[in-house]
C-alpha cells in the first residue's frame, strides 16, 4: 500500500524521518503541538535530504486537522504518554488512516503493582483497543498487542 504517512507527536522528527525512508511511503506529515520542535524538525529534514519528502504541521493529537482516510500509515513514537485522553487521540489516528492501513504505536510504559495509576493505564489501553477494533471491524486481518513489563533487574 503506497501513500502518505502521518507521524503524531513528532517532536524533532526522528521517527518521521525513519518512516520517510520506507520505499512505499511517498510523503510524511509530522504533527506536533510545539512549534519550536517543528522548527528543529524542518532543519533536520533539510540536513538529511528529506525536505521534499516531509512536511510539518502544528496540531493536536486529540483533534487531527485531516479528513478521514487521509493516510496509509499513522505512527506515534513515545508520544502516547503525553496524551491527555488516550482513547480519543487513538480514535483520531484511526479516523485518518485508510481502510487496510496501519496505526503504529511505539511506547514504553512502566507498570508495577496494582495501584490506581496502573489500573488507569490498563483501562485506557483496553478501551483504545476496543475503539480501534470497531473502526477496522471486517478489514483487519489480525490485531497484536505486546505488553512486556520492564523491571529494574
């Protein structure tokens, strides 16, 4: 599937640049709500020769400024931890990805014990999985969730 990709919470663009180098990705839009980060990303893109393959936009993951089904792939690398409403942001990502496309979330979450914070995190991610599954019902071949706790040892 060829087309454009969206990198949400792109920061200075490192993950967007990796996506832009993929052969089936024609263009990557990096989105972040901090204009100063996007200024740095634009400079890095130019230095890496990726200026023609990337654009950057100020925006909020909770209300993506794109029409439905705009991208073949939507990514977020280490940005979910900054979302105020995880299910809403993931729903937005699912909304703008084309049917048969992919939403890729890379995140590390430390979950120890059974405290309220861990119950909240688990509940948010369980709710998000259901939301994404409803969006792709009948189109997804499989859904994978990898949960691997980190320990100090």
